[in-house]
C-alpha cells in the first residue's frame, strides 16, 4: 500500500490504515517503536508491548521501580558512566 509523507509540525508523518491498527490492537495514543533498518533501507514501526512481570513479582513494586527510573533517569545515566 502506498502512502505519502506529510508534515506534522516540525516532523513528518505517514498515516497507518485503520485495519492494520485493528489487526495489531492499536489505537490513537498507543506507543510504537520506530527504528531505521539501514541494511535493508527501511523504516520499521513496531508496537510497544508492555512486558508482564515474572511470576511472583508484585505489579505495584514493578510500577514503583519504573516510576523511580523515569524520575531519576538522567542521574542514573550519569552514574552508569562512572
């Protein structure tokens, strides 16, 4: 299916057919990962699927850890360099 690239603010966009989104259970606001496959000269768009915590791990704890990481990401990146 051919699509045209269009302007979206300072970026560019491509519309995704509704039936494709439906097949992947995606809707407006869903997160996708956009990567460049230079070996094959293509742009790859994949759904971001939330991974389930391992069995026996409390979901609330996982949520708290994720919030901590998001809040302190810059500091954690600096610490990782040392």
